[in-house]
């Protein structure tokens, strides 16, 4: 018995031995076993894939993370000086102030485990493929979190059903489509609220199903004279001074079997967002030698990011809710 115990002890892990299994999570954000070139390659792959789906993120006022919050500041505006000055009388003047706007941050992440046999025997580069797909999932997650904050804005307009006005989301039907006339009204609303433009235009994020109904004769005629060079990622055209960006991430609600779509019309700096190039995004790859247990049976590929977003100017963001001819087949998102 003593000889058997001695032989088994030869295969036991000593405390602190490299590769020894542990039940405690290890907070590692760098890959010691990967060369700097390899780590940079995978990080770049992740971020490039993420940017392809980050439609809302490109329109936000980016800010770095400070502590556990994101913070923006804006100066108070002054009233017009319409009262004439009186000779020899010093006017009282106005108070100059600043408003601080904060947003809480949340952390999100996911990973996939890749077995050693899959990595060795697969015809394709599964590590590269998993990294690409993780990047796409991260980008869509990040953008959806931002979208969910923006659709909670205070300003909303409902598309009419022909000549009949609609007063609430529950009354929106598939025939309450977004028309050029509604686009003109939305642009006018932004102008009347003195919303500054983004590169000379207002911007609307629109779902493909809603864009399909909007692209009628008036749309086609307008494109003949509009600036054809896209300014924003995902842009499909311009109408009444509004640049439209198409995104499957545009919000859809399902009301009694019919979809209601949110098209967000935005002015400059209408919302702020944590800069994803700072502490926003991180790629984490652990090789099978690092995490795969005593027999190096699997490695992991994952992502982690902090997210924070906030509407900065309610008067610069208008949510237009409509139906669509695809309202019976689309799903809520």
C-alpha cells in the first residue's frame, strides 16, 4: 500500500505548480504565451468585426471612462438680451453654469471553448473563425445596449394611418408607414428645437422593412439631386436633409401580432457613449496550455467590455414609430 501511495504521489500537483488545476477564477487579461504580434492580430480582428455592426455607436459623443461612471458636461445657455441698455446703468447680467450628466457603466462578455481535437483536426482555422464571430456578436451586443437607451427618449411621433392621426403605439398598424411627409415633419421638429446637424445633415437609423416602404417615387426623385457620397457607415440615401442609415438593430416591438418599428432621428451630440476604443473592448484568448486542465483539452476565445450611454439632449432625438408592409412577418428584437 505504501508503494502504491508513493507512485500516485509522483503524479500529484504541488501547490503553486504551473498548470495546476484550481477552482478559483484567474483574472488574466493578457496572453503570456502568445507573441505580441499574435495578440495584436486577434485584437484587431475583433474590433474590425465589431465596428461593422456598431451603427448607433458611430453617432454618439464619445467619452472616456472615469471610475465606474461615464461623465459629460454641458454649459447652460443664455437668454436673448432684448431689453435695451439704459445710459449709465450697469445691467444685472446672467449666471454662467454647467450641467453634469453621468451614466452608470455595465460590464458584459461571453466566450466559447474550443477542444484540442477540434483545433487540431478541423480543416478550417477554428480560432480565427471563432474570433470573427465573437467580434460580430460583441458589436451587435454593444449596439443593442446603446439602442435600448435611445428608444427610451421622451420625444416620440407616430406615423398616421393615411389621413388618420395615431396617438399611441397600441394604435399603430402595418398601414401606418413612414412617408416622405413624416420625414419632413421629423426634420422640421429637429430644426425648431435648434438641434445642430452632423456633418451638415440630420441622421435617421431605420430598419430595412421601414426603408422598403419609404423608397417610393419621391425617394427616387430626391436621390437624383442629393449628394451620392455616403458619409456614415450603413447609409442608404438622403431625404429632406436627413441621411438614412439602415440597420437590423433598429428597435421592433410586437403589438398584438403586428410589428411597430422605431426610426430614430438624431441631431449632433444628442447622446453620449463610452468610447469603445478605451476600456470598452477587450479580446481574451486562453490557450489549451493555460486553461485546458491536466490534459490540455480545450482553449477559450472570448470578449469583455464596459458599456455606458446616456441621452444628453432630449430635444435633439426624436423617435418615430411606424408600421411596415412586413409587419406580419418580422419579429421583435
